[in-house]
């Protein structure tokens, strides 16, 4: 394994999804769709882009749980059609609900 592949390895498995979400930047609300998510972050499909290092507040309903995820995050990367964010921290109940939901899914590339 090369050093580059070691550096690119994710800490958390990513899971494909299709979840409506709202990203808040100050008073502004951006409606987006999460197309993959992990305990570390998410990729949001959007025609609008946010600058790298932009802090946002992510709001979405975790499927099959009745729990809303509300987390601070930072935009870390872009690709055509969207951008990825890294969560700053998740509350214990959000981690529990995500892990419970993930147990019923197949990880990306899995």
C-alpha cells in the first residue's frame, strides 16, 4: 500500500443515502440533498457551492430514528454537483441513531 493510499483512507465508512437537508450559513438556509454520510461528514448535492473552510450548521432527519441531526460542520472539498463537509462533533444520541441506521445499510464500495 502506498503512502498516498494510506493518507486517503477514511476513518469512518461512508453510506449511500438520499436525505433532504438544510445547511445554515448565518441567516441563510441552503436546501441540499445528502448522497452519502458517515460519522465524520457528508456529501451534499447542490447546484450552489460554498467556499472551502466555510462553517455551516447541518440539519437533517436521521432515517428510521425520529432523531434530527443538528451539527456544526466545515466545507472540506468540492466536486461537480456538490461538496463535502466534515462534522465538528456529533451528540451521543446522533451517533447512536446513525450507527443503528448504518447497520441496515451497505457501505459505499462495499
